[in-house]
């Protein structure tokens, strides 16, 4: 946690909410049970961690596609004449200038420049935005946005309980959606094939409104579908049925974690947190310092000796795990692992770690202390995997 986790005027109970509520079930819970899923607690939700094997689900996403239930994510509607100006004030990026139908990755910063959450913002209409936050940060993100809306002609509504989210990720995903269009069950406002990356369009599924966004968190082509909870099971089953001949399988959180790690995508609570400044995490481009002011601007610059996020390629087969020490050739601790796994796609261990700036250049030889044994590692550029 940050040395000063509570920015002035922002109560810590809002910023530190970590799923203390009673365990919750997705609207797709019974579907997952019927499919034989194993479950894990995630931010207060019982979510499927796997259906078959982590490896099988991982490879399916890379070669065909996987279906993910992301209904635990937070959806926050921002609507009003000053919605764009408000988001420019509340977030690190400039959202008022993105075109209708586009999406943008952004950051919600504390007043001292730490990362409260990383978000995707969709512009649905001129004065209508959808902010998608991490499940564990739902309360923190909503409370902070609502607080920062004071003085703006805008409403901020938490619509998470009224929204289910299904992702289909992988090279076969577009073909699966095309089949639903051909069967007249999915009716997009414009052709799905014309939807480019980080774009969103409106549609209906069995006459129920939904959003189709070409976004994801796996490093593959794919879509995220937002729909009312009662219609989520029918949509899931339709995607699964259309996708089965193409090799599409349901996929759990375990495979999602190895997929996003290979793609070099940060995970809140691992690579991102209140004690992390965006530049340290390689997210300096997300912060628009040309804006004269925004919440967190004054504290966003890290100390010169602040550790920075790097990728590590390890030798052998033993995977580094979060909080393992990174050491230099003399055995001095120069960093700490934030995420690590044996990469199913690459066949060797990979990790992300925060290291001292002096050892952050690609090609630097380091080591990771894996339970008393130092495993040789080399600093490499992120991402580890990039689809062709």
C-alpha cells in the first residue's frame, strides 16, 4: 500500500474496499455449475476459475476462442451535458475528444497520483459514457467519481447490478458473432466485421438491447458483450453452441490470468495500486499532461529512483510468483515480482516485476529467488506474446 494511502478529503474506506461483502453469484452461475466449473472467490464473487484445465482453456483462446463470464466487473454510467469535461477532470486521460462509438483506456488517480483503478471508457453518445472498472474497485471507483462530479452538470450511476458481461476472445470470435447475426438472433446497428479495435456498437440479442465492444484482456482479437442479467444465460448458450464446432470453450479466471500475463497487461493489485505512479507501470502515455488540471496531476511524477515495471524471461521450468525477490549478479535485492507463470504459449517462465531503474534495460541479466534457489532471468520488452 502507499505510504499515504488516504488522499486528503477521500475516506480510506472508499479507496480500500476489497470485496468485503457477502459472496455474490453471477447471473450465469447455474450455467457454470451445469458445465462443471470450479469456483474461486474474486472480489466477493464466486466466479469460475476453470471448467476443464487451465492449459486447455489457455490454448483454446490462442487458437480458437474462449468464453469468459465477467459479470463481476463494474459498469458506471456518466451522462450529462458536461460528461466529457467531467471525465477530463476526474481521469488521467482526455475523454471529451474521443469520437462516439470509440473506447479509451484510462486511469483513475488519487490526489497524490497513485492509481485507484484502471478503466475502459466507452463513448456511447455525445453526452453518454460508460466507465468499466475492476470488480475489486467498484465501490472505490464509483464513490470517487461521484465525489468528483460536484460542480458538473452530470449524473454518475452505478449500473453494475443491472449489467452482465460476457467476453469471447480468440481468433474465432468474430466468426461466432457472424453466425448469430446470420441466425437473426444478434442484430447489430452496423456490421460486426466493420467494428475495429477499441470501438463499440449497439445491438439486440433476441430483441434485448446490448453493447458489443471490440475490446478484451487476453492479447487476442475478441469482443465484450454487455447485456441485462436475465438475458445473459441465453446469450452465453447461444455463443457456446455457435462456437463449439469452431473449438470455442468456456474459460475461467486461471487461464485469463496467464493470457493477460503473456500479453503484458497489468492487473490491479499486482502491477497497479495506490503506491504506483502511471509512469512506473509503463502507462505514462495514458496520462495527458497537456491538460491544465485533473485530479492527481500534482502528484503523478514518481521519484527519480522509483522502481519500474519490466518483463522477465526465466530459464528452466520453475515459475516465479508474486512477491518473490529479484536479485542482481551480486545477490542484492533489486526488485520484486508482481506476476509470474510458466507461459503456456512460449514454454518458459515469464514474470512481470518492479526493479530499480539501473537494472531495467532490456537484456540485463538478473535472477529471481524462487524459494531459496536463484533462477537466471533476463529483462525483456513487454508484451511477452503478441498475436500476428
